[in-house]
């Protein structure tokens, strides 16, 4: 009898004896167990579930194709992930103070949150900005604000991530000029702009321009950075916001990688060689509540992207096949009820990301379901990462859950299901076409509805929300943005406009309009414009006049 048959016979015997006797007396909690993505879970996994796995082809070694086990040969034995707390609120001065506080507390990278007017290309004095200035991030109207934001922060020594999409090229131009004023050349800068417009159309909504011009801005930054900023990540292809909108883990992987395929195709279509830019693509995922599914998700995404780059795009460089990603714990899982419970949720979600091999990590604060986080809350969130790094030992060996019958089986299943979605999206003409048809949006909406219904019906327990509730009085000292902030920001903007050379601003905006009407790379003229203190709103208005504005289709 071979070993496979021996295990199969033993499993059948266990099911018919030990298991059946126990279940007859003590029934299981549910008739069917699934992951949050509704992948059915077997009661037990054995070598039979991974018998077809080829170790070298499917897992390999860390730092080598297909990168299932990690993108670095030593992973966290070499250095820990970048601890990058996402922050920004009110004015540049207040956000600068928060940045310096976090760096003093041991944060190893910056992550900038911008307010809604900035994200959609409006200055603080625009009528549509009323009531939103500095609320969910920092207000950046011009280079003057960017200079204050990074005051006393050496840009040659920190890595900066900026969560900005539609006007990403403009904010990158501002960052380049601030660094230049510090004496730091472009080729020394390290960091990331999110620059991922496709997910804005399906999950987040902070778009400005239609897909065509938006993709041009993205490929312009790809080309410019490949020539001048070799250490800069030109895009962070974001699954996080897709997950926050209600997708499953499988959909998060599938839709994110479908967007990634579209960006690679657009860059190649613009004349770029795949190996000239692919190594600077980065990704951004959420870490949700299903502990083992999330670990398998990260491993599956890494392997699937490597195969796509090698087999579909014929990338020759190993670096082009590496999926490097940032992770953020799931904001949508935070509860206003019993908010201290969020510390536990965030700890587990952070641990998932580390066990899944993330390159950088943001841990949410316990009070984010209620308000912007306080200093005390962000310190606890940062300490969570530091305790995982320095006290648990989970970073001392690479990919420690590899070889688990369940983890390997679930990794394979997520990859298979995600690839089925990608094939379907390909049949529609790719991610932009699938978005125009409303396919991706509907899939996310259906999943969000299904999950919420399971909570409402108590089929899925959320501690403190639908079970284990208590009468409680909120005692948090919430962080609130003073309404005076908006008046102050508008006053500073007016002062800046009165002090700059208006004729130079007019001339450079005219050059920008001409460049946008043609086909030259827009990054150099954007840098010229911000140097003259043209505002974000003025620059985006020129581009609106040329490109138009996107109107979302009715897909429901």
C-alpha cells in the first residue's frame, strides 16, 4: 500500500469512528464553515490536499520566483518591515508636528493623508471645499504648504508614501521641489505615490478626469520616474480600498491585479519596455478579520503577480516579477462600540500581514470609527507593530506557515478563484472596460451586501455589535479639527497668491495647457508650475479644461 492510500484509508476510518461518535454527541457549531470570501472549509486538511504541489514551481525560496515565500531572501531577519503610520490632518504645520512625533516614537516611514479638496484637485478657497478643509487629511494648496509639511524632516533619510490619486503627478512635483530646496536630488528620493485611478472609479470616488487622460498622467509619471527617480515607487496599486468597499479577499486580489495588468499594458502601449518600470510598481492590500485566509491571500497574490509578469508580459528581470506591497489593517472592521476591542482586532490583523510577508505596514488606531486618532491612540497603534517585531519572534524565520496543509491548499484556492475573475475581466476587454460596464462595482456591492446581511442576521458575529453588547458611555478624548483651521488655510492661501509673481504663473499655466493638448510628458512642466507657486486647484483646472471630468455611470 502506498503512503497516499494509507492516509486516505486512515482518514476514512477516523471519520467513521472517532469523528462520527463525537459529532453524534456534540454537534458542530454550524452545518457549513466558510472563510469570509465564502470559500468552503473542510474539517481537516491532510497531505492529500496538497499532493499535486510542486515545491520548486509553486513555492520556491524567498527572494526567488514565484516569490510565494517572500520577495527578499532574508525577509525580516535582515530588517523589519517599514512601520508607516498613515497620518495628516488640519494644516501642514499641525501635520508636520504629528509626523515628527511619530518619527521620534520609532516610526520608520511617513504616510501622508490629504484632505478631500486636495484629493479632487480643489484649493481650500473653492466653494466645493467649504466644510472639508483639513478634515480627513492635510490641506495642500501649493508648494508653500508642502514646504511646511516637510519642514525639519530630511527627505534623503525617510521614505514617504502619499495617498493621492487623480492629482498624484502634481503632488509628486511638489515633493520633488521641496527636496530640491533641501538639497536632495530626485534620484535620492524614496517613497510611493498611490497614483491608482482605476480603483477610484469602482471603490473610492476621488477621481477628476476620464480614464484616458488619467492613464496618460500615470504613464507620464512611470516614464519620468524611470529616467530620474530610480528609487521611487511610481504607483501603489490598491486593493485596500476595494476591500474597504466590501469585496471579498478573492475579489481584492483579482480586481487589484486586473488593474495592475491595465497599468502595465498602458505603459507598454506608451512605448515603455516592461523591465524599465515594472520593478517600481508596488501594491497596497487590506488585512481583514479572517486570520488564515488573509495570510493565504498575501501569498497567493504574490505568486499570481509573478506568473502574470513572466508569462503574460514576458518580463526578463526577476525584479519585474516581485510583488512588493504595503498593508493596512482593515478600517471597515473597526467598531464604535467598545472601541478598545479595536486594539485586539488591529493586533491580529497586523500579525496576519507580517506572517503574509508585507514590506510595510500601517496599524489603525482604536478610535478611528469615531474620529481622527489622538496622539495616544496612534502611539498604541505604532507600539502594536513594535511589539510584534521585537517581542514575538515571528520575524525570525521566513514564511513560517509554509507547508501547512490548510495554508497551502487555501493559497492555491484563492489564486485559482482570482485567476477566474481575471480571465472574465480579460474577456470584457480588461479592467477599464469592466469598470465602464459596471461589472466590478456590482460584484463589490453584492459582496458588501452579503456580508452585512450575515452580520444583521447574526450568522457572523462581530463582538460588541451583534453579540456581547454592553451599555457604555464613550469617554474618548476625540481629536476634532477646529473650524478656524479652514479660515486660517484660506488666509494663508490668499497671502501666498499676493506674494507670488502672477505673470510667471500665468505663463507656466499656459505652457501646461499647451503640453496637455499635445502628447509631451507633463511631469517637467508640472514641476515648473509648482516652482512658481501655481496652486493645485489652478493646475487641475487647466487639466479639467483640456481633459474634461469623469461622470460615473449608473450601474445599479
